[in-house]
């Protein structure tokens, strides 16, 4: 699991680096429509590279979500945490995938000549790769962190850090109301992916035995 999260983070960082190296930073969705169109008219290669790498980063994230859910169930988690992790991870990966495909579409000659269409697709690329991806990522993290904290599957500090990151991720919904809150998106996204890497390596494969097993059973009954 840790390797999957690391690959997803690496591809996402590669998308940002490739975009910056080939044509500079993609303009903010809150910039003017003409400046957004100008970027895609002049930097189609950067947009295509960013789109491909962003799309690719969604694949290991989806596999991580499925693996995390299976691992939690293997550990005997019958509470909703495992299902929340799966649903959140798949939603997050789907949103990231769509964002990458929209960026790739914006690099097409037939699309980038229409200023209104470019603005609409750029807004959708931001919404899917920003709030939608990050808010759902928070669900994935919370789905792992909550049972891990209650059942002692992860160190308490690590589990609490996951809950804090998940809370920040959920606040990303407010971007739809107050654009200035968009600063929370990268704050939640990148630490969130790093947390998934660490949690992926630290989450046990088997239930604790003996005294720890008794504590696990009692905690599960409390969750139920």
C-alpha cells in the first residue's frame, strides 16, 4: 500500500514539474477567460503532459483504496470505516482521473480556440482535480484513521494526524463558496498522500493476538 501511494504522489508531482518545465504554471481558475485561453493556446504540450500524468496518478490511488478496504476487513473491521475508505478512495481517484482527461482535452486544437469552452473545461478540471478529489481523499484517510485510532492499528500520533488532514480536506468544500479557501486544497492533498504512504507501510497485515486481541475485540464491539 505504501508503494501505491508513493507512486500516485510521484506521478502527481511529475505532472506539476512537467507542466512548469514545459510551459509554466497552469493559470488559476479565477483568472480571466482570455488569460486562461492564452495559456492553452501557447502551452498545449504542457497541458497534455500534465493531463497524462495526472490521469496516471489516479490508477495507483484507486488500487490503494481497494487494498486498504480489503486490509481493514482482513483485520476484522466490521464498522463502516472500510467501506468509507473504499468509497472515498474510488471517488477521489475518479475525480483525479477526470481532471487529467479534461486537461488533455484542453490541449486539443479544436477545443482551445473557443474561449468559452476553454473556460468551462478549465473550471471543470479544477473542480474535479481540486475540491472533488481532495474532499473524497479526506474520506479515504478518515476511513483508515478512525478505526486505526480506536483499535490501535496505527500509532496514535499518526492516526490523529490523519484525522486532522481529513478534516482539512473536508473543508475544501468551502472553495465552492469562498474561492480564497482554495489554499487548503494543496495543504490537505500533499500531506494527505504522504500520510497514506506512511499508513500503508505501518498498517498491520494481521490482527494483534492475546491481550492486544482482547482489546481489539472489545473496541470492535464498541464500534458496532
